[in-house]
C-alpha cells in the first residue's frame, strides 16, 4: 500500500449509509467499498437498495447489505440498527445522508404534514439513529458519524426554508454529538452544495444559476466522495464537531 492508500484505508470496516441507493449516498457507498469497507445500503425503496448492493458487491468484492427503512419513522430505526449489528457485529461509520426538500408554491402553502415530514427525515431520524449507534460505538471503542447537511443551512432560500432549517439543526446536532460521544467517536458535518443528482432535474437551470459559486458550476455526484472518505477514514483523525464544505465555493 502506498501512503495515500493507507491513510484512506477502510478495509473490513462497516459503513452504514442512509439514502444510500441513489445520488450522493450511492457514490459514497461505492467509494467506501472501493476502499475496502462492507456497506449497508438503507433507504425506503428495497428494490433500489438491492440493485445498488448487488452492483457494489459485483464491482468491489465487498459485502453490501440492503435494508428498507424510512429514516423519518422513529420506530423503524431500532430494527435497522439491530439488523446491522446482527449481520456485521459492528458499525464503524454512520452516514446520515437521507433527506428531502419538497417543492411548494409559497411559504403559506407549506402544510403541517410537509413541514413535519421534512423535519422527521432530515433531523429527527439522524438524531435517533446517531443516538442508537453512537452509544454502541462508544462501547465498542470508537467510530465515526457523518451528517450530510446542505449549503442552504448557511444561505437559506425561500423555496427550501423548512429543509434549510432542518439542516441547520443537523449542523448543531453534529457539535453536540461530538461532545457527547468523544473522544472515541468523531462526528462531523459534510455540507453539500448543489450537485447534479436526480433531484436537480426539478431545478430552474435558466440563465447562469451557479454564477455565485467560485467554481461557477454544480458538482458531479462523484465529487462528494473525496470529502466523504476523508471523514470516514483515519485521514480525519483530528477532525470532529466540524463542518467540511463541498459546495463549489459558496460565498
């Protein structure tokens, strides 16, 4: 192994990624497996999880375990955790990546159901899952938790306000969890800017929508992997309670 290979080595570690069957989660799952990790692919759509898991196993030779769960449903998370530990005996890295930001016509058109659904998936679920797994990580001697946030939590837009508020709460959660589970468990925020995932198909691309970014473009989903692997691996051994931004240079 070369120096960089050793630094980012995840051999025989177990990485659980929510929202891991598509978008940024899928790219992070492939990245972790390519660095030697076994991965748990969790999302609501079991068929999508199975397809992604099979592709990862075929390409990398690592074990990929699909699991269907709605992260916004508190009472489903114990089952996910129990299944992960029954299958692998441990979780070394938790990536709270599942999220959603539904469109709405105006702020007054936001229903209580939409508001609650956004907060449940983007904030409540990560809190509960981090608590369940974080305590086990401490008992096992350590681990890493990565909360995938959004640049909207720093620069909120009126068309994504509930989502931005939930992600801002996730940023706060990171700092508190880092103190609660340190020094053996490191907890960080990976703050993503605009990436061209399937969600971006609903964006208004007229004009020059990314001119405010230093890179003047949106990101390819594969460009999240380097930052994710940094936080998953020993390369970030002195980084906790922090926000790592992958946002194209948000002003």
